[in-house]
C-alpha cells in the first residue's frame, strides 16, 4: 500500500481501541504485539507506540522508516534517550490523562491515613475493638508542587474537602481552585505552611533530587509527603532520616528510583511510609484515554 503508515503498538489493546486507530485512515496498518515480540516488525514501523519507561536505543538502527514515537505515559524518562534525541524523530506523550485517577489515589490514601483506616484494618484482623481518635482533612493546608493536569485535579478535590490549597509553579497564572500561588523560587516559603505536600513534578535535571534534607527540614513535623511524580525527585536517604528523626510524619510513595523496589530497600519496613507499586494512574479507563490522545495526534 502506497503511503502506508505502519503503527507498531507495544501493549495489549482491546479490539474497539484497535478499530479506533485503524479508522483514522485507510492507510494505517496496525500491529499490536508485546515488546519481546517486536523484532520482526521494527524495519517496517512508521510509528512506534510504547511506554516512556522503555529504552529503544538498540532498536533504532533497525527502524529506518520510523517517523514518530508516542509514549502511552506522561513521563518519557527512558524513552527520550540521547540516541533518540539525535534522530530528531518527534516524541509525544499522553500528558493530561492522569489527573482523575491520581487525584483519587491521593485522597484515598490521605483519608485512610487521617481517619485511621490502616489501623482499623489491622485491628479487625486481630478482632480488637478499640476506637482510635481520627483526624479531619478539613481546614488543613495542602501544597501542590507542579500544577499541570494532575495538580489541578488534586486542587479541585482538595477544595471539595475544605482544605486550604497552595500551589507552586514556574509562572504565575489565574487558577480557579488555588488559594495562594507561589512561584518556583518561593517554594521554600510555601513548605513550612503545609500539612500535606504533593509532588506532581516532571523529572528534569532541575527537579532531580530537589527534595532532600534542606527541604524536609522546612516542612512541618506533623506533615505528610505524597510523591506520584518520579522517585528520582526525592533523595531516599534524606527522606528516611527525616522520617526517623520526626522532621516529617509520613510519606506516601507510588514511584521509586528503582522499580520494582528491591526487597533490600529499607523503605519497605518503615511504618512511616505507605508504598504502592506505581499504580496511582492505573484504572480500567487508562488505555481508553491514552489511545484517544494518540488517535487525535494520528
């Protein structure tokens, strides 16, 4: 077929989503395979759809027809390697689809923590009838660092729960659900005022290890940290020290520098940490939204 667009999609895909891609144009040929099955299709691929945590450097010499790479994730940490950058091939991502599931994840954890649901679940297993005093989210102050699609959805839900909402971003904008906006240079002014700090930043050379000892020392002793961005934004050793010394109260971590998190990591056994395996955005609706972004671009 002349002017054929060969789309190599490296993730299982429901039939209706496959049809939404092929219906974009009669010139589209779609191949859906697992990454380990991709080798026979590399040479013919015009478009590659994969995850941002995948490194494709060894494939590039075999992909002479490649014109575009799309990430099903928002992050493109491993995908956007120097070798890929050198090719000048456009790389797009699925930014904007994560706000609803991740904001729900954040408040599920915060409500469970402050209302002592983790404690009560443990008591139920031991058949213990005890009534621990719970706290309220109402009237607490949440600081959102990074105000993209995720940060704005967090802010919207925070207002519904009656929190005071602060946010920190690079440039000043009018924001509907933000009580006070801080510029990036004012982050250290915001942190001491927050009961909850949510990291919703992209991983860049500027944000890597940006949350280390100095920042933890600025936070309230009874504050909680939530990281749903990238593990490399936090210095793990400094976080452990801050939790053990009581500089901060609790950390909810969905992302880690090394994933899966090694069994040897001290993070696993710390009672001041709640660990989830990078699932904050994952719901049955994820791929529907990601494919919608892709087909719009296609």
